[in-house]
């Protein structure tokens, strides 16, 4: 579906010719992510219920250790990016990540206590940390650099479809089988295995490698690479500026949860609809990922990456000024989706382009980790602000600072242009 | 067809067949279970409500799973009366019942239902229904049955998106709410504080209509607090106490004591006048329940069987050497109506 839609402007080009279509590798990687996200999100959706109802674990105890793993995942991500670059084989590194998560699903089926469950969950986090950067490096390597934004858009759209289907599948199972947690876990394992199998069978071992490939269809990529090499290391000034600007903007990204909570405080919706807001944001994201990627390819990806924070500022404004009207809730949910569509894939696309192909996975991992850690800091800091001055003032304050940071970010990135 | 396509086809067929077979057998087992009448001996509510009794949540794997039941205090292992009321957590006093329930769906709803017991033996009458902001965890009623407390787990409102926190509220049964207890004044060791990370859970009421006890967690520590509904305040009285439960004579607090990792709990009793703590080490399993008092020397709690969604209500004397015994099989959420 996304293939035909995104092909419209280049219908005059023969099918399967270079440039017109999204690379087959990108679509296959998108399908792998779709299957894996069905697997992980179906479990995430039932985990609180499962832990309290079946395992008899207090969620507070589970929450205690959860924060630690976020840090571990970030470090693992950089290490995996480095290994992928050093070995020049992103495919097996990404595959190892997907396999670890599949093994974690198996572990969860047999886990019975606090220790084993937290071990299985942390293994899943490690797997996610391992696969992300090498996968994004493969997407970058398999795409026409002029259409990088669209490629990431296609991948993120497929990924988000999986993240939306997962919880739905879990609830259908629990609706039919009253205590069907085991069934959800088994089905989740099945989808994880399908994801790994898709990767093994349809993403060749040498995908994303710099050394010339045997497949004739991929030959054109080698020439592309030489064009994208712009510096000698990840530490070139343009890349550092990008990471810095993204990190600062991420410090002003307080998380969907707080936006929804602020809407809840102003009475924009009833409390049981809380999970639907995440689904709404996901739907907006998946609908807009491809158009936004295409737009970024034309308008300039770095520019879209920074300006993509405008809808975030608008969402804060909705949450802060919302007088309980339903449209402010809809607007905020939609704006968050636009924000993700404009920034998530774009960050990987820009980061992958600003570093030489020899360190692409490390570059992407570094930028993503900087953003992830900054968002963690942002959420903690915003929690303090929320309690200190109340949701409205806190939201307005962050909105104001973000609006000031956006032009500053644009200026810093523009300064980097030769 | 290349070997890759063949191998992939084989994996898809195997995995799909495996998932379908598992799901179908789970559906069959579910349907068999939900159509099976309970194996427990049953009686009528009128019989049980003639005298002192224990109200609980039935956990037998049968058509009545999750329904509220009652047994006589004289024969707690004997015949049980089962109602049509389905709850995740239940508590009862002489005149009222509090039921917390999850209504599953693509959007799960969590509700608190208040019921009145008017004439003994008559069906309980629903008097109020309130939406809850998360997963049911604890509920208690004041001795006169006029105040009700609810604790739920809220997912996703903490600073770490995946963390958990608790929300505890007190309401008048069928009336106004005192609101989220996080908005109450908090006094820790004599100092007024307003920490960001406060969590409150596990209310137990005294009989004066305004005083209660609860757990407050902040800065990685848990405290026993005394709460006052009139002053809207919480004041710490002891350290390292979770899920308090006041004894019928009002002199002692039964609670669960966490180990160093904060993930295993042992039942324990605190003497409010002397501050003396007795750990009931005869229970070797981890207890994650709000304890209930059978009488002034015996506590009750629900404990899940290993690897099964079935729990039993256990009784344990409040001495260090006592060993627990099953009092009501296939039951959880006990409430003693003396």
C-alpha cells in the first residue's frame, strides 16, 4: 500500500528502476519491525495485568528496576553500532538483536518470579538496543540518498502499524480467553520468530556492508556511498552540531504521558480513554510518516527535524490552555503524531548522512542515544516542575522555551553548512 | 523457488500452526472451565448471613471464578454462598460492600462499585459506581461502612514512561470524595514536606470516622502514616511499614515487611503503643496482600498457588513461631464480619 502511494510522482519511471521505488531492503526491514512490534507491544499491553493478576507481583516492585534498564539499553545501542561499523556487517548484529528479543519472549513464558521476569524484560531491552542502529544503518545504505527521508518514513510507518496491531491482538485474545495471558505470550513468541525468519531469509548477510555486494540489483548503491562520505570520523563538526541541537530539543520533549495527563487535569476526556490517546498518536504517526519523509527530502531534512518540534510546542499549548473541550484533546493527539512523523525517522536519516559510511551505525546510535537520554532527563525534570508550579504553568514554560530553541537550533545547523 | 523462500514458507507454516493450535486449545480449556459448575459445596446467602462470616473473592477455576462468596466464621472451609457479583478486589462490613472491578476491552475500564447490605439474605443493592484511574489493588471500608478507600496502580504517569505509581482515594459510600490522598498535607518526622515522588497505598480505618492509617513511600523509603480526614493531613508514625491493617481492638497494625530488594514481603505486626515489631517468620512465602484480622490474635491473607490463578486464604497466629494454615481454600480478598 505504501509502496504504490509513495510512487505516484515517478510513475513515468519503469518499475523497479533505481530511485523511483523504496528499496526492497527497506520494505523487508519494515516488515521485520512490524512483526517484532506486534510481538513486543502485545506483551507490553498486558504486562501490568499479567504481573498483578497471575504472577502476583506488585507493579511498584517492577517499576523500581525498570528505570535502570533504559540506561543499559542506551549504552548497548552505541556498542552495537560500533561493532556493526567495525565488522562492516550490520545485518548479523541487527539479527542478533532480534534473536535476543525472541529468546526473551521464550524466557517470559517460563518465567515465574520477580528475578526471572525482570531478566527476560531486560534481555528484551538489550535486544532492542542492539538492533536499532545497525538496522537504521542498513536502511540508509540501501536507499537513494535523495530519498532517505521517504525510506525512513516507509520503515517507521510499517513499524508503527505493528505497534498498533500488537495491543489490539492482545485484547482480542484476553476478550475471548479470560485468563489467556499464556496465549498472548505464545502468540507474541510466534511473531518474534516470524520477524527473525523474515530477516534471515530476505535480508542478505552483507546488506549495508561497504565492500561491493554480489547481488547485481544492489550494485548502484556502491557509487552512492562515495558521495555520502563527507568526513573522516563521527566527530565532524556538522554531526556534533546535529547531535547537540537534537539533544537540546529533546531536553524540552517532556513525553506524551505528561501531555495526556495535563489534558486529563483540564477535563478534556474521561480517564478510561487514556490508552486510546496513544493509539491516536500512533495512527497519526503512521499516516504521516511517509508524506513527512518525502517532504523532508524536498525541504531539507535537518530543517524538518528542527521545525518538527513546532507541532510539539502546539501540543503543549493545547494541553496548557485546553478548557476541557474535546477538540483540544484531538488536536494534541494529532500534533504529537505530526511531531513523531517529522522527527523520528528524520533523525536517523540526517545522522546517517552526516557521518562517513564507515561509521554510519555508530553515528546513528550516538544521535539516538543523546536524544533518548535527554528525553529521560526532560521527563524527570518536568515531573519536578509539574509539582512545583502546576501543569498549566509548567506546560506553558516548556512551550515558551521550546519556541525560542527552535530558531536557535535552525541557526546553529545552518551555520554548519559549507 | 529459492531455498530461502522454501525455508521461510516452512517457518511461517510451522509457527502459524503452533500459534493456532495453542490458541484453540486455550479457547477450548477456557470454555470448558467457564461452563463447569464449582466443585465447592454451596449454600445460600441467607444461611451464611445469619451470623459472623467471611466475605471473599472465589478463585476456583470454574464458572464462578472471580465471584464474591461468603462462608460462616464457624466453618470457613465448609459450604460457601456465591453471588453474581464479580470483582478483582472485595471488602465488606456489616452494612456495605466495596467491589473493584476490571472491565476488559480494547480500552479496559476500572470501576469501584459500592453496595448496601440491607436485609440479611437479600441480594446486595448497588448504590454507587465510580471510575477508577487504573488497576485495582486495595479497598477497605470503615467499621461503620460509611467510608471507602481505593488504591489502584496507574501505568505511565510517572517520570519514567514505563514506571508505575499508585493512586489512593477515600470517598463517602454513595457520596462525595475526599480526593486523591497525594493532595493531603504530608508531615514526615515532624517536618512538613512536599516531595514529587510520593506514593500512597493501603488504607485502614479506625472507628472514629476521621482517622485512618496508610503507607506513604517517598525517597525510596516507606512510612506508616496516620491520616486525618478533617485536617486533610498525613503524619508519619513509623518506618518500613507497607499495607497496614488495624486490629479489631485498635492496638496493633498488621502489615507486610519488605526485604532489602523490596520485592519479597513477610507478614509482621506492630504494637502502636510500644512500637514493638513482631515478624511472623513462620510464613516463608512472599505475601502481597493487605492483611485482614480474623480476631485479635490471628491474621488472614490471600496467597496465590504456584503457577495458577488460584489463591487460598491463609490464617496465621501473631507469634513468631506460628505456622500458617489454609482457612478458606480457593479464595482471596478476605473480609471478616464479626
